[in-house]
């Protein structure tokens, strides 16, 4: 079964300075450098998601989504009681990767803050997407669960990318080492209750 894959573009979600500093491992003393990094980064970010709604059947540790199946006790527990899931991939684009490459050489401190900004931005996008899907579905959602969490194998990324056609839909690719490009991207499953 090939799922219907939809795409969505979001406006920039509200920014949390506190979270960006936390992801960067910095305190408020880095605030001025953070502000400069945000200013340089802001117009280079895109907020794109591709997703599909799939049925789910959980038998023991096996989760069957119709388009693919995987084995994970953690995911099976997370999806307990769910009859459907939203499979999604989200990215804030390659602009931040280019800045990270530039500042890795010129200013490691700025690169560190850019990492924090990128992490905060992709998490904010995922939160906005989950809130939008909960409202559209009129159902509660389980916490999102990504390949690599617990015993959910990272190589499940391959099935995600095949099912969602991530490269064509949102410009997201997966290399042989299972790393995504752009780097500030997330794939996950959300159970529908």
C-alpha cells in the first residue's frame, strides 16, 4: 500500500531563547551572540513537513503500518491503543547547514549557538505540526517517536523515506550512514488515540 503523502509549510513558530541556549549548552551570558546568530539565521530557515496517515496494528513488538512493518517494544508500547498513526518528516532547510559550515571555521562559539538555534527551530516545527494534526484529527496524540529512540532501529529511516518520498516532497535526503540532510530535520511517528 502506497500512502497519500501530503506536504505543509509553516510560518516560523514562536522562538524560545531559553531552549536555544539550553540546546547550545550556554547560559544567558551568551545572549548578545545568540541575538546576532538569530538575526543572521532567521530569513534562511524554511519550515516544511511531509506526512501520511497510516493504519497501525500492534502485535507483540511488531508494528505494522501497511506500507511497512518494524519491530520495537518501545514503539509498540507507545502505540498501544492506537488504530492509526501520522508518519512525518520535517526540516528547517539547508540554510542553517551552510551557516554552520561557515562558522565552524570562523567562530566556533557562533557555530555552537547556531546548533542550538537549529535544534530549537526543528523542535518548535515538530511541536507546531503535532498541534495542527491534533486539531485536524480531533483526537489526542501519543508523544512522537523517532527511529533511534530506545530499541526502535535507526534503519527504519529507510522505510520512512521510501513511504514519504522525502527528497521529492521536501528536499530531505538520507545518506548511507542514515544521516539526514539538511541536518536540522526529524522523522517520527505519532500515534492517534
